[in-house]
C-alpha cells in the first residue's frame, strides 16, 4: 500500500482508513506492507504488525501534524524518488497487488505496474484527480473548465482561504494554482490507467463517473467498532476535523449558540487550520469561554473516547465529503450525529443515526435541538444496529477488497 502519510503522521481519516484496512487484511492472514515518505523518523519499522518502509523526499516535520505543501509530492524529485522506492519494494517483495492509497503515488505505481505486470488498485479519497480546488464540485458533478477556474474558483480560493495579502503574494498563489491545475490533469491521466478505481461512497462515485472514469467501484472506508464501555453521555457536542471553510466549521459556533443560548450543553472543537483565530473570535463574541473548548490535536484513541462521552457530534461540511470518517467514528461510539447533506455524509447517517441537513445556521441549529431531544432514542438505535454497522463498515469492506484483488489478478 502506498500512502503519502502514515504512522506516526496520522493527520486525518485517510491514514486511519489505510491502517484499519491493513489491520483487517493481516488478521485474515494476508501480508501487507506500507510504503510512505519519511518526514524525520525511522526508515523502517513494524507497527501494529504492519511493516512500514519510508523513503526520504527532502522534507522533515518538527511535529506530526505540521502542514505539508503539495509541492513536496508533485515535483520532479518526488517523481524520481517515489518511482525508485516503489520499484525497489516490488523487486524485493514481489507483491500481488499495488494498492495506491495516496493520489500522488499514481505515476510511480502505474509505471511500475506496466513494467512488472502487477495490477494497480487506486482508492480515491478526495477529488484531486478531477479538480485541485474543487469549488466547482460543491454545486455540480462536473469539473470546471479553465475559464470558470480562472474567473470563479481562483477568486473564491482567495476569498475563503487566503484573505488580504500583497499583490506579490497573490501573483505567487495564482502561479501555484495554475501549476496545480496542470498537476491535476497529469494525475487524471495516470488514474485512468489503474486497473480498478475505488470510491468510498456512492456520492463520490457519481462525481467520478460524471468526469469520465469508467471502472469505478464503491467500497466504504474501514472503521473499527471498539467495544464500548457503558458510559453516561455528557452534555457535550463535539466537532472533529480541519478548521477550514470547506468543512463548514465556521457554522458550528453560531449554530450551537442558536440551539443552546444557555444551559448545560458544552462544545468541543478538535482540529487545526487557519480558521482557528476566527473561531476564537467567535468564542469571545458570544461569551462562550466557559462552554467552548478548542483543541488543536488529540491522539486518535482520545478522540474516540470523547466521541463515546458526547451527546452529539456535528459535521457541517460545505464540500461534497467523499466519505466522512469523523461522522462514522462518532456513530461507532454510539453518538448521534448531525451532518450536512453533502457528499457521502447522508449515506452514513442514513436518516437513522442522526440528521443530515442543508449546511446553514438555522437548519443546523434546528437539527442540534432535535438531536438533543431524541438523543437517547438514536443512541439506542445505534446500539441495536451495532453488528450490522460493524459488518457494513469493517468486515464487508475487507471482503470486497479481497474479492477485487482476486478479480484484477484473474484479469491480468
């Protein structure tokens, strides 16, 4: 498996999805190896029974969650290093399948696949191979054409993700986005050559199919369902994710205040991103310092523990989430969940384990109040369906991948 980030750089859902799939395959007596860049740790180790090989790319991180520019995975040096690293691992261990978990490995994986005849499977966890900014996909399934990209997407990027900067900075960012657009078209080309492409929700598959991808299957991300200890739910609402506009995190505090202007309910926001200052300003504006806590990063097991204690979780994404791992993890801990109606999130909530609504403050506030009133009923429903959920989001994905591996091996 090829991943741009993996332990100890557990930056988000992709890394944990890769981990749980690897773990479940190993439990079924299959061998899995992870190849990933080395950002400043051991070049090789075995973690949780998973052998990990790391190769240097010229980038070291001071701490695991430090941001990394896409440049480090899209330059000529990366291409040469990743190609050589993939080829060496294939030559040493003769795998049956090359499974691309990170899009930037696509060129190296496909070239090695063509040389060796080993089939390549690509799990798409975002839309980078379609559009690098992706604002066009917030409203339609089709990627934007260059005129729209220049006149709409880039200005929206400046507005939502950049703010006021100097002219020189704007010119630099403009050049970077033109370059990123070019990189996207390269990745699109290589993705089309994969033996199979897997999307992690039906919604995501719809977008991929609308943009010219033919061989697209849906296999949900693997989510572990830990054994729950019987704990009483606290008056706590939790948000976990990046602090960016696409995640809709700026809607969380206004919705929370509208739903619970007073009372015992508290809010915990866990994540990193440039909207952190905005959130802290909102906390001050609404006088919520005693009721709201913002935490930059927590280990995965501590996040899961907080999910188990929370009365509800909220994920108000504005972009079409390919899956929505945070929402699924909250549900796995018996916690009712409020999500937007974007992307794969409604497939997870399923009108049964929470509520999916249009991501606006009034709609989200109403959903928060409804969940508060019916929290125990929904938690009971989740508990009742626990085995079904465990099968659908843990056991079944492993079975589907094994069937897929056998299929592409037979076709080769």
